[in-house]
């Protein structure tokens, strides 16, 4: 049992595919990222499903994964064509937020050689994936060197991950790398990415006028 006396647990699961957001727990309905007056990003229309035990949580995760956009590339027979974001939200009985865990499965970056024999749709997906990962890299670089302005609006990915890099948050990155020599370029890029992330600090708070 994973629910305390005064806490309820909810899960939401969506993907970012070619710059658009789709609810993986609600028949892939399109949802929208919106920023409120306090510059916090909310996903409008996203279903939050209450869970009461680990089995229900795993069932929701498996159902969401089954709805993800998948495809074949020159490098992989089965490749995720989207970034997936699963939130586990803790709420008090009066619906006030008590905490949140966000799990992000990023689509892998792709070289031109990986998609040169692919159809136009696959190449377009690869270009969108690389564009969003580049925007994320720019945000990580800006945080790493202590810039006061972080370009979170550079892509839908960075926009929805803003809360994971700001305020009272902690970020952990798990890097997936391959042992083959053919993947050495990807491996080095991923390790450089992870090296920047490990020491990230939230941006300094803006002064109130």
C-alpha cells in the first residue's frame, strides 16, 4: 500500500511528439502547456489518475508506455519517437500539493547517418528530437554557468521541464550508453551531457520589484 492517511497519490503520463503534447492515459488526447501568473507551467487537460498501490501505479505506467509513438530507424528496429514524462503527484486530502516526482524518458539523439535510409516522416521526427535535445542542452549550459536567464521557452520539452530545474527541486540523470565502437560518438556526447547535469544548481531567484 503506498497511500498514507492524509496523502493521496495520482499519476499523469504524457509524451512530446514533434512539438505537441499527448496524454498517454487518456486515448492520446492532445493537451497544452500553459504558464500561469507565477511563471509555473501547467499541462491543461492532462488526466491525473489516482492510484492506491504499486500494482495500480505499474498498470498505469505500462498502459501509458503502450501508447507511445514508436518507429524503426537505421540504428534501431524499435525506437521511441517521443519524449515521455510521467508525474507522480502527492496531494493532501484537501487537494493541496504535497510533492511531485517527475520521470522523463528522453528520446535518443540521432545522427544523419542513423536516418539517411529512413522515410521523410522518420527524418522529420529525428530532426524534432534533435532540436528539442539541443534546446535542453542550452538550458543545462546556461544553468551550469550561472546565467540569470534560462531559455526554457526554446522547446516544448524545456518548457514542461522548467519546474524540474528551478525552485525547490532536485534533478538526477540516468545516462544510457552503448559499449560498441559504432556508438562511441553518441556515448561521448551523452557522458558530456551527464557531466554538466550532475553539478547543476537552480538559477538565482529574481528580485521582486
